[in-house]
C-alpha cells in the first residue's frame, strides 16, 4: 500500500550531490572538442597556417635545444630499431647460455613457475642447477 502524506524532502547532501553531478556533466560537455567530419572538409587548415607552422618547426630545430632533442630522438630511434634489437637479444641469449649452460627461454619457463609457487626448487631439472642456486640466494630459499 502506498504511503500517505507529503513526499520526503531531499536532504541538503542529496541536493548538493545532484547539483555537482549536473555541473560536472556540463563542464565535461563544454570541454569536449567539437566532433568534426574530416571527410566532409570541416577540418581544414589554410595554406598560410601550415606554412607558419612549418617555419616555426624549422626555427625550433635550429636552436640548441631543438638540435639536442632531435639528436636524442634520432639516437633513441636507431638504438631501439627492431633490426638492431634482434641483435641485442641474440647476443644476450648467447651470453646467458655460455654463463649458465641453459637456454634463456627454457629457464624463463621454470622461473615463472618457481615465482608463482606451482613448482618447488627440487622439481627443477638438474641442468638448471647453476642459475637455480642464484635464484635461491636472491629469494632466500634454504634447501
């Protein structure tokens, strides 16, 4: 059965919460960029604007800071280039194999299981003995 009488008045906190939510929604709507249809040609910059921007970039690259940033980004790009990275990885895997006597990927298989607790150190094959001892020291495992 429905309650009789006046509807319950909203508390100050409820009114405030509603008002703040409404204001936040309006602010977000105002800040949203206008959705422009690029195909329809609504978003176009004039040739003069593009020229001005190009000139500004060129001026920037002739400053000391611009040259330094350009050198840094070029250096990072070439250091992390996929072709070079393949060589880095191959050399690291080779060093790992000569140092520990096992392949890196096969050790990673056992390492993930050791770290998650699915496998005990005693279950790891004998050929991983050298690196397993290092893992035990690092993790404080006493056997």
